[in-house]
């Protein structure tokens, strides 16, 4: 690793990104759209278990009037966190 020139690592990364880009462009249109808009599916999968657990918890405690106020943070925080991580790790790494 010490004898390796910095340009070779950059060239390897460029060729790997080129290969990934070429493979993505070879995908059918439906699968390409799924890859581009996949964050929505992942976000909903992060939100739904939280909403279900929160709803069951509120039913156990017999709370009837705080559903919206209690569901908002349980739904919004996982949605935003997954959105940021998906965009940064998947979409930006492929661009």
C-alpha cells in the first residue's frame, strides 16, 4: 500500500464507478426507477413498524386523544433519517 501511487487508487475508483454506472444504465426502466426512488419504499418500511408499535402502546395505556401528537415524531424522525442516509449512501455514491 505504501508503494502504491495515489493516481492508481483514483483510477481504480473511476473505473469501478464507470462499471456501476454502465450496469445501472443496462437495467430495465422499471428497475432503474426502483433504484432511483427506492428511498420512499425504505422510508415507509421504517415508519410503519414505529406507527404500529406506538398505536399498540397507546391502546395499552388507554390514551385516546393523543394519537396525532404521538404519531408525528414516531413517523417523522425515522422517515427523515432514512431519507438522509439513503440519499447519501446510495444515490450520491452512484452519481
